[in-house]
């Protein structure tokens, strides 16, 4: 991650004057990456959770693009095998 990755955030955050921050999210621009919440909105959440998000990951909602179950299973097994090898290597090194 470099400074260039954070430039949009810094511009929206406006650290020089937080009172001049401008939200880029609205009903008309639902993909806006900067959104403000009122105190009341946050307190009304379950346990006043600050775990807020509004952007949707299209890859998570497009069920038609999911691989077949056998392919998913194979990928999971490969990832688990690699994790086990890494844990074994850490144990041997330590």
C-alpha cells in the first residue's frame, strides 16, 4: 500500500478542516466511498456497533458466477493443505 492508495481517503477526510468534509455517498450515488452517520444512527444500531458498511461486493452477490461445488471443495482443500504445511514449518523452525 502506498500513499497513492490513500489519496482519495485523505481528500475526503479533509484533515485540515473536518467541518468542511463532504460525503460522496447519497441515495443517488450509492457507490460513494465517504459517508457520514449521525450520532443517533450509530446509537440505534445493535449494541451501538461501529461496524458499518454500505458498499456491496458484486462478486459475493452474483451466485451465478460461483464455481461448481467440486471446484470450491478442491480450492478449500488446497488452501487447508498449504496452511498445514506453513504451520508445520513454523513448528519446526521454533
